[in-house]
C-alpha cells in the first residue's frame, strides 16, 4: 500500500550534505523575498545567500523529520520499537524558462530506518513516512498557468496526492489514511510518485475540474519512485487515470468539497483466483474551517473522507474517516496544533479474501509543540482495533515525531 508524502529526517550522508547546501541557499516555499524571515530556519541566512536566492526567484527548501515509535500493547510485536527518518530537499523556480505563469520544481527524497507498521500488523499504516529504504529524485515537473490562472497544466514526475484526494485539515496527522483513502489502489504517491500529465480548470465561482494520467507501473511491481519515465510510454504500459471536481470556497470559513474517480489499466488478481483487466473506484473529500479568530490565532478545521473500491480485487471495499485540527488550543501557545481523528476500513468479504475480522479502526490524538520557529515536537497516540483484520489483539502505539526546517 502506498502512503502519502511526508517530510522527515536525517538521511544518508550524501543526502544530508545536499540538504545542507540547499538550506544555505534557499528558503521555505511559503516565503517570498519581501517576507523572508531567518527565524523560520535552523541555519538562518548565512552571508545573505538564502534571501538573495529567493529574491531572484529561486526558492530552495530542506526539511528533516524523524519518528520513534513503540507498540505499547497488542499488535504483531508487543513492546517493539521502530526508528525511521526521511529527508526532503527541493528547488522551485518561478517564471521558469522566462514564461509568465511558469513554475519548475525539482525535489529529492530519501527514507531510511524501520517500517513501524510491521510491528503493529495493521493495514492502514500508523506512520505516513513508513516505506522500504530509498533515495530518489522524487519530483521533476513543470507547471504552466494560463488565462489568469484559470487553467494549469503540469507535466513531469510528481506525487499525485499533491493535487488529488487530499484533505488539508488532515495534514498534521501521523497516521497514513488522512493523506488519502487506502481504497485507491496503486496510487502514484509516496514512496512512488510517477511520470504524469495533469491539468486543472478553474472557470470561476470556486468550481474546479482536474484530471491526470500517471505511469501505473507500480501495480506489476516496478518502483516508479526510483525510476525515470521509460515505463510511462513503454512496457508494461499500465496507466493510472484520475479525475476530481468540486467547489473551493474562501472567507473566514473556507473549505472544499471534492469528488473523484480513478481507474488503473493494469491486470489485477481476483480473490477467486481469476483476474480483472482493470481496477477502479471513487472517493469523496471535505475540508472545512469552522472557527477562526485572528486575535488569538485559534483556528478549528474539520475533514472527512470516503472511498470505495471493488471488493473482488481490493482488500478494502469501504473507507471512511473524519477528524479535527485545532491551532492555538492553549491560549499561551498560538503556534501549537492539536488533532483527533478516526479512520475505518471495511475489509473485503469476497470468497478468498481471507480476513478474519470485518474491519480495522484507527483512532489518533496528537499535540504538536512548536518548540522553536524551526522545530516542532509531536507526541502522538494511536489505538488500532483489529489491526490487519487477521485476529491480532488491538494495538496501542505511541510515536514521537520531530520536524526540523533547515
């Protein structure tokens, strides 16, 4: 199962050196030359290199995040611990190649350490950075905006979850499912983005319509995250198609409602030992700010997701999740973020699926402490009911995440 991209920590030596170099020259993607603030980065702005690069349209970012977790009870391996880390570094160039409205991005990602879900035995994934160890040129894409940003076209290697099936108010959770619904099979997202072409149309009134086609080679077992575009136009010639439409609305209570459909053209095994020549499914996403107070910095946001897939070939037929994120829950901690969410998957009951439990339920609570402008410490507690659907005892998992902006 693929999991959503999350930035993490302390990679291999060559990768760390690259991040250090980028950090000395760059700034967070959210910053511009006018609002550059060295306090948001551990390494500051040595010799003015970072602010100078940003002023010239070169925005470089580097971040580190690490997870350390323990299975307190239940699961596959009680009292087991796991340490893992991922490093991300990238560069954005606005008005790339001299074209107004153009953006070029190149990004590098590497993951090292243990997959904590092996000890939990769950299906959904208790940490959204878990993967097999890898180092990769993760993203390499160009986006062109046209007609006053009403139309945008993107081509290159990218993470589909950047544009499709995401919920903004689920972004701070450590559990994987708030990233995107686990019913989406072979989704070209972390740790395997893919070569793609996508486009979004925003005609006005908050309406948006988006569609994309991605290399689908992960289904037959080819790692697109560590490869170039050869399998996009060559063997095995499998493609992942996705479309999403919805409404985005602004103001104090800003939000978004979107509905999507996806299809994969590859061959999938049926639980009854037959095969299908494709897989498809649908999803629904909702984000909503329900409270915002600029004086106190307090903001409350909700999210909800639903996903469906064919139970004859998908381990999960239905997925539903909902959660709340609160910024400045404590009056004297305006930059801290707290969250509570639950995520439910209904396992396939098709003959041959082999599950002994009907469902898996994950409950997560966290409090992210902004210890410094460049450092966040996030204690996280999860309770997993029926982990993996295979008769394991309910699991309690505690994780400590550290996030560093260089």
